């Protein structure tokens, strides 16, 4: 397995991978593949869209995209991890974990200080994501709104709602 930066030539295969992966996900609204397209129109960071491939076939995908945490008119820049996709036959083999670790390491190397996501605290907790009572996402129960500091103390005294740029 190889992890590398996604290229525009991968975009059609990524669309299909995300669509197929979320058809068998525990939680899905069926639009995750279209969300990827919207995120690329926002604060897209090409270096933080990664794919995993084996035998020249994409088996995993992850994106970290620019987002903000807003409260009372002020904003704090962060990244949002969304979505993470692994082909069904490759799940439970460490592909998702490898993608997360690589994406977070690249984000830190690029100078980003934090990342947020909506997801399972049991899964994402091992990567440094934790429930952040002071950070919310509209319509999502607080225990599933998770944050990770890439720079120690980056989220100290940060509170508000996660917002994505208009995509």
C-alpha cells in the first residue's frame, strides 16, 4: 500500500470510492461524495487530500480542508477532517489509521495548529481527537464534535461553532 497526494486524475476514482465506501458505513446521508466536490471549491488544500492505493487501485481517501470556529464575530482558523473513506474489503487493516496519521503529520508540517471532525470518539480518540465541549457543529450532538491540537495549546480558550466556507 502507498499513501500519496491525490491528483486531479484521481478525482473520478475518489468520487466512486467515497460513494461506495459510505454505502456500507454505519452513518451516512448518501451525499459524502458530493461533499468532497464542495470542499474542493472552498478552502481546499491539495497537499492535504491523500489517497491510499494498492496495485494501482485507490483503496482509501482522506481530506483536511480549511474551516473556522466562530463565536461572537471572531474566528479561529482550523482544519476539518472529512471525509475518511476506505474500501470495504480493505477495512480493519490499518488503512484509515495510516491515512489519518499521514494527513495530520502533513498538516502539522504545513503549520496548521488544529483539526476538527464529526465522528466516533471511540475511533478517532486514538489519534488525539477528543470531545470539545466548547466547540460545536450545528445539528450534531456534542460528543461527536471532536478536536485535535496539532500544536499544544492551540485550542485553549477557543470556543464556538465550526463553519465551513461557502462551497
